[in-house]
């Protein structure tokens, strides 16, 4: 028992160490992210003092970019499962070793989600009111209480799966099926649930016709399964470029077909929604009219949504054409889809739900500088987490940080994979 | 024991070792300084939450003893801030009472006296200004709030061709705001009033998004009330001053109505458009109106919220 704990401590220590060493590019990247995170923290400290008045939000538009980013990132987290399904259900060999990168992305995304929800709270000091037992979690009636449970559960599931698999690899041990396969399958269902629950958060509000539509749930999933794997495609290429970790083009192209199909479904669902809102001509379509064409001279969101639609359509065309089998075009399509869906899910879904208000007043929303800095800070912090996770996991997966080389000179992390392990030296 | 230092690197000489250590130390120091600097604004954070308030239990779990302590804390805090000793009570709903509000749209002239009487009675923030009642100027022939004018400024009211519709919390029988609150900080009391425990609300504003009547207001910053304007007659679930970051809304003037008085908006109304009372009492004015008047409107009836706030016309 003590030996096991000691071994685990050594594992943790070596992982921590590798997170802090690297070449100048690594330091520059981490330094940049740290600076942006601290700028965000500074902006958040100001918000804590003065209140949410430092944001662009109001009683009319009471949720803004915080919740918009939260919604987008829940999708990113959920999409990690789109790598897990091919591997564990269809036994796709190409993606097998890459699953862990997707799951680590999910962990980073959930950390960002939790941060975005926290900064949106007026009284973050009272977070403990949410903890069952000592607080008053309104479960199962409030969809937000469901969200608290599924998000934290998903975080734990993924931390367990990644941590367990990496530690097994470190010890060069075959993972015990019962220790992770049930969790993997739970995580698959759970991933769908986190996004569905987040969609239901909006769908359940009868007083907001723009959200109160059953199509919101499916659209959430379709857009998540587009943007999530698109991010993973880009991340895998960055990993491949900087770490010499072998990632085949075939694996990337498998992900391409996921992005391709999801994007087609996403655009189709968008068409369904636009048709319903506009053709029927009921007063319920008024938020959609505000979003797409503007209302009574107010049209702050119109340029955003048309940018998003253009990006999504161009991305879809590229993805459908054989040209996207070349990585350069695939990357272009991925970037376009990520930006397009970020706008569509954020500015395009959260904000227009509030405009006009249920009493018909039109008050527009523009994020403030302070609010934007908080958002950038959280994004930087999330990227910082993901970079650290990758920094630790890649050498473990490559076998360069392993139990067998404990006590030997540590790698600096930037040697090519083929570098021979140095001879053991007297301590 | 785990080794505290990584094994020495064979390729590094002593000189580069110490240089690296120096750089690491400098980086760590710089990082901590930057962290402290970025948190500097927090120094302005004054009594954001006292430990007593932080650890306070949920309203429904407070024993009478706890409540006495809570009330004396609130009185202390108010006195410290406003220099006035308030009288804070925890008024409970009365048996056999269910409050209903009726508003006569034929009579309302849109003078907004109710709006301001409410602000004065309920200690709303004056800067930024929070109002519980929104009066819509509506063109004759429509109940569509989209056609309403929220910001009308007329030399004299009423204006020809319009009627006026004040909207405040509708005290729904099926309140969507209560359903969505993740921490049960808002609930419906026995007498039909939906209340908020300002000491329990986490400020997520989900209730504000859920309300089909736009009745809820959020304290986006620390509320400002001039000392001389503070109403010292307070209730825990009613008009005691709120803190930054929590929700509030109309509570049918709980500090008045649970003590047998009319709401402030009703008392101030110059044309008697507002009627309030106990629907369970067949002799009450509201029961009479519900029985005898012919046209009732529950705003957005199709929402299924079933408001306890009824609009009616005389003719």
C-alpha cells in the first residue's frame, strides 16, 4: 500500500516536472497563456468588487458571453466522445491511442465550463448552496441542478479514465478492463447527456419562444459533434508537429468524416429552424427576426449570424468536396466550422433569446472590455491546462516517462522520440 | 519518502545549473508578483459577506432562535450602513389567506405613481434604479405587449387612443422562476406570494431568464439608497436592503400585506385602479370583482403559469 502510494507520488512528481521544462517555444507559449490568464483574473477581481455591472449584461439581457462560451464549451467537451465511440464500439485502430487526447480536451473544456459558470454568478461565495447535503440542490426540478451534476460527473469520469490509462501505461501494465471499460461506456452516454441537459436548460423556458423549441437539443448535438472533432483535428496536428508523436493521416481523415456528416446535419437543422420561424409568421418568431434581419432598427447581431452562416456553409462545402482530404483544406474547414459554431451557439443562441424581453422591450447587448478580458483569461487558462495535460501525457504514451526509467536522467521533453535513453548514471 | 530533487542531469555543468536555478527562481518570483498584482482589486472588497452571513442556513431550516440572530445581524448591518435602526420582522403567511391582485385597465391612467411608491416602500436601489413595476402604454385594440411603449414620456396622461398596463410579478400559481432555481432560493408561500431569500440566492439569474413577465430584477452592483429615503419597517422576505449580486422582485409588499395593510402601489393609485385582497374570503373586494366583473385577463395565459394577478375592464 505504502509502496503503491510512493510509486504514485513519483509518477505525479515526474509529471509535474515535465510540465515545467521545455524549449524556449514552450516557455514562450506558456508564458503568454499565463499572462492572459492573469489579465483575466485581474478583470474578474474587478468584477467581484463592483459586481456584474462591469459586464454588458442588464436585466433585459441577463446572460451574455459567459453563458455563450459555456454553452459552446459544453459541446466541445461532449464531442470528445466522438473519438471514443469509433474506438470502443467499432474497434477503430487508428484512433485507439488518440482517444486520450480527446478526453484530455474534454477535461480542459469542462474546467473552462465550470469557470465560465462561476464568473457568471452574482454570489460565487455562496457556491456551497449547490452542494447536496449541506446546500439545497433543487434536483430534479431545476435543469441547472442537472447541469451541475452532469458536468462535474463528466469531469470525474474523464479524469478517472485518462488518469488510469496513463498510469497503467507508465507502469507498462495492461489496464484492467473492469477499471475503465464501464467508465468509458458511461462516459459515452454521459457526453450526450451533458449537452442535452445544457440544451434543456434553454428549451425548458416557456417564456422564451426562441429557446422553447425541441430542435434546440438536436442542434446542440450536431454543432457540438462538428466543432469538437474539428478542434481535435487541429490539436492532433499540433501535437504531431511539436512532439514527434506518431499520428496517422488516416486517423485525421476518420475524424474528417465525423465533422463532415455533423456539419451537414447542423446546416440542415438550421434550415429547419429558420423555415419554421419565418414562414409561419407568428409573433413567436420575433427573436429570430431580430437575429437574422434586425427588428425596429436594432440589428447588432445581424452581422454576427450571417458571418456564422457563411462560415458554416463554406466549411460544409469544403468538407463535402474531396479537396478536404488534403490536410490544408481540412484545416481551413475546421477553423471555419469552429468560429462559425462559436458565433452561432454563443451570440446566435443565447443573446437573441433575451431580445425582445418578454414584455416586448428591445435592449441590445455588447460585451464590455472587462467581460471580454475575463473570457480571454478563461480561454487562456483552459489552453494552459490542455497544454500541460499534453505535455505530461505524450511522453508517457511514448514510453519516455515510465516506471522502468525512474531514477534515470529526466528528458527535457523536446528530444526526438528516437533519441536513445541515456545509460543509468550513479546518483 | 519521495526524493525532493530531480536526479542531476549529466550534461549540465555547475555553472549552467545555477543559472537555470536562478532563472527558475526569478520566474517563480515574477509569477507570484504578477498573481498578487492581478488580484490587487480585491483589496477594495469590503464586507462582501460576513462569516455569519456566509454560514447562514437556508431560510426554511432556520430555527426561531437562528432567526432572531439573523434578524439582529441584519438590523446591525443596516444601522451600520444607513445610521438608522430598522425594525426587521419575519412575517409568516396567515392561515386562510391567499392574496390576489386585480387591476382595472379602464381606470389606469399611466401616471406611474405606483412605480415610485413601490421603490420608496421596498428600498430598491436608486442608483442604478431598480423598479418592480413596468407600465406599458398600449394602443387600443391589442393585448400584444410587443406593441407596448415602455419609455413613454407624455406631458399629461392618459393619452387618447391608448390604455396603460402596469406589469409586475404576477405571483403565478405555477411559477417558472421557482422551478428553475438551482438552490431553492425562491419559493411560493402558502398565501400565494413567491418570495426570495436574498441571503441564499447565488445570483445565477436563471429565474430572470425563466420569467415570462420580466418581473425579476438583479442587483448588478451594490444598491444605493439615500439614508433619508430608507424605509425602516422591514421584512426578511420583503423590503430589507439587498446585497450586490442577488435577485429581487415584487412580493406584494409582504411587510405590509402580512400585517393587514394594502400594498404601497395600491395606496398611492389616484384612480383606484388597483384592488388587492384575500380570494379565500368571499366578502373581499377581489372576490367581488372576480364574481361580478365580466372581463378578466391573465397575462400570457397560454404559458400555463396561472397568475394571481388579474387585469379587467369596467365596460
